[in-house]
């Protein structure tokens, strides 16, 4: 594996989006053909070819083997994509992807034709991403890479130097990241996001909700061990009320907070396959002033 390969989680997410693209899983078709280009060839070859007669047949074992991750990510992507489209329709012309990983929105969302996309991620991960993305044609107006080591670099300064304007509204996508961070790091990032957000900016952030019943200690240790092996042990989780209060502290008012149950109602999909990941939620918030 290349030393600049992004996290295992980023690879799994990209692979799952590619599998979901092979044949429609939801009513909101996920057309992420870029996923195949962003993955190493041996991994990309496992993704069924989109539209092939056997695509759906080949897709099903991968959906089941992923324990529902493919279905969950198809729904999560549909919900975030809708939030991005609504922000663009409202006049937002800057999209910031925090912890971009192998996100391909700049290469697959036609609504971004007048939008500058800022991809924020670790410098090593971005070296791999930029190399793989050379064969792709962006649909966004511009794609600007913002290399940031969150343990050492100043995110606010890095965004300014990349051309991001705090005087213009932005839509921020923080997908699949906060659950691996301590609460202090979540708050610190929100502070930067708030300072760089003009009125009418939007934030789409996924988070791990606090379970109604505590996870058994043995199961939690096993889960932490598995995630530690791939370098991303679980961090913070929040109740809906805690997350809303935290966003309000930084000027963002939650307009919507849903999980795969609600996404499935809006976009269709297989409710049972996405069930194991229902603890992950998406909050969409707006900064009024």
C-alpha cells in the first residue's frame, strides 16, 4: 500500500460509493463514476461495471458483505448532495469539503458549475488524490486543494491562502469525520468554520449519536480495537440536543437532523441493510448572521 494512501475509512467509503453506482439502490441515483478512478486498480476492478446486465447481481453480495455500509453511504450521499444543491440554489458559490478523502463531488455534481470547491485534507492523502484525479474532468468551476495537518497547521490561514472568502457564503461538508475526533477538536474546527462563514452559509455535518442504551463494554472494546487497527478509533458522540446546542454556540441553527430511517423514506432504499449504521446522523444547519 502506498505511504500516501488515504485512511482505510476513506478507501472503504469510496469503494462503497462505486458499488452503489453500479445499479440504482435509491431513487436518488448515485452517479459516482469517479470512484473507480480514485481507487487502486486491484480494488477498482472489484466494482461492478455500471449498467452491465450483471451489475445488480454482482452488487448484491458486496452490499450484504459490507453489512449494509454500501446502502448506508448511498443514502448518506443522497442526503448530503441534496443539502449541497439547496445551498447552491440559494446562491452559495463556495463548497468546502473538510477531511475530503476520496470525495468526488467536484467531479460528479453538475450543480457545481459556478462553484469553487475547496478540498481540505492531510497533505499526504492529497498527494495520492491529486495524482489519481488527473484523469478526471471537474464539473465544478474550480477545485482547490488545501493541504492541512490538523495537528499542526492553521486551517483558517490555509483556507485564506487558497482563496476562500469569509465574506461570501459557503456550504461546508463535514462527512464521516467527527466520530473519530475528541469533542475538543470538533469544537475547535467549528470555531474556524464559524469565523469563515458569512451569513447564509450552510453546514452539513455527520455525527455519531449517543445510543439510547450504552454499548456493552466488551462490544465497545472490540469495536475500538477494530477501528484502531485501521488507525481511526471512535471519538465523540452527541445527543441531538447536544449537537444542536454546540452548533448554536458557533452561530449555526439546525434546520434538519436525520438518519437513514428518514433518508430511506425520502430517497427509497433497503431499510434493513442500512440499519446497522442508523446511529450515524446528518445535521444540516444555517448561519443566519
